[in-house]
């Protein structure tokens, strides 16, 4: 494997991690938003706070990692993407900032009105961020980000492929989050809440699968390069995602929540890896390939060394944090 592909693979590993860990984090916003009124939704919102409280800030390390790898390892492609996609990236950043502030302020709100306001901002921002990140991906895979000059600031992401990407990002995040919330609530002894979340998560899964299926029609016409890749090298991952999604629905229905978490992760993993394989070898589809977009070889080698050091130092700490939040001690604290 060439150094250019090694750096691209390391960067994409961060994309996968952010889609899984950050996705499960952002997806809780859907359940917070639809929890109901103050009394009716109190138990669910408490469960959301308990489930994501230790990790919601740590998950952004994956986004920072991807951005640093992208602008350092592939600066020309990064500049082109940010130049054209300034609006969706700005909206996504705004969502991250508002979400984090509202999540913290809701805990210390002086009045019920303030708590409701911060809660609404948190939940809405949790959906806004993945939508605009997915829309940005849709612009890239449909070939609307030119390597030279600036593409359409609005038109580059206001089209069928970007809207599909945004909806799928929100749907998969909500489905993944719901599966974990069901397991967390049931394990903590909140069985009624677990049942309610279970049915809602099944509904989200069916809706997301329907959007993905219907989205194949415009995708074939609007993003032919990606379409060819999906039917080619990425087809096994597409099939894995579909089978894992159906398995997750079945496991949720039969209340086998521990296994459902594994298959839900596999379903989202298949979606993200399938996208990456379908897009390869393009960094910006139909514009510039990965090997052509790469920076200086010395810089790329230094990046790989930094990744190796981070894997040794940061990786175990994050792994311990994620493991700790799933331990009986943490669950019993709720």
C-alpha cells in the first residue's frame, strides 16, 4: 500500500469512528425531541443525559482527527471542499456548538422555561449537524465540488443526493442511538421506557431503510460514479448493511438487545464503508483522485507516525471510557 493510500485509510478510519460513536451520540436528539412534555418525557430525557453524559464531548475527537488529517494530508482537496461547501459545514459547526452549550446549560437552568428552551436547542441541533454533514458528503460524491475555483455555494448541496445523504445520516444516527438507549434503559431496570423506545427505534429503522431504498432511484441519475461503485466493489458492504439492519429490527422485536447493538453497529458500519469503497479512488468524485490529491511524502509519513502514537496513547483511554460507560457500576448509578 502506498503512503498516500495509507494516510487516506487512516483518515477514513476516523470517519467510521465518528459515524459510529458520534452518530450514536447525535441520534439521541431525535428521542429527546419526541419524548413529549415535561412530565411525560422526563424519564427518557434523564436516560439520554445518563447515556451520553460521559462521552458526548469526547466523541468530537474523531471529527477533529479527520479534519486535521484531511487538511494536512490532502490540502488541495480540503481547500476545494471547504471553499464550495462553506455553508453546510458552517451549519454543521453551528449545530455542534449550540448542541454542546445547550446540553450543559439545561442541567443548570434556573427555570423550567429555560430548561425547555435549552432542551429544544439540544435536540434540534443534534439533528441539524448530521444532516448537514451528510449533505456535504452528497455534494462530494455527486461530483459537485470542483478542484479548481468555487462550485455553487447553494446548488452544490441543495439537490437529491445531498438531501438523501442528510436524511440517511440523521436516520442511521437515530437508529443506532435508539438501539443503545433501549439496551441501556432495560439494563437499568426501566422496562416500560425500554418498551416505548423499542417500538420507536423499530419505526426509525423501517423509515431509514425505506429512505435508502427509495433514494436509489435519483442516486443512479445524479451520482453515476457512486452508483457504479455501489454495484461493484462496495456491493458486499451494501448487502451487509441491509442484512444487519433487518437483523437488528428482528432482534429488537424479540427483545434481544445485547445482540441488537452489535448488528446495529454492523449496519451503520456497512453504510459508511460501502460509501468509501464506492467513492474510491476519488478524493473528490470525478475531480481528483486520492493519489493526486496527496501532499508532500514527508508530510504523509509524519502523519502516519502521529497516528501510530495517537493509537498507543489516546486509543486505550477512549476504549476505557467507552467500556466504563457500559459497566454495571455506571448503569447502577442511574
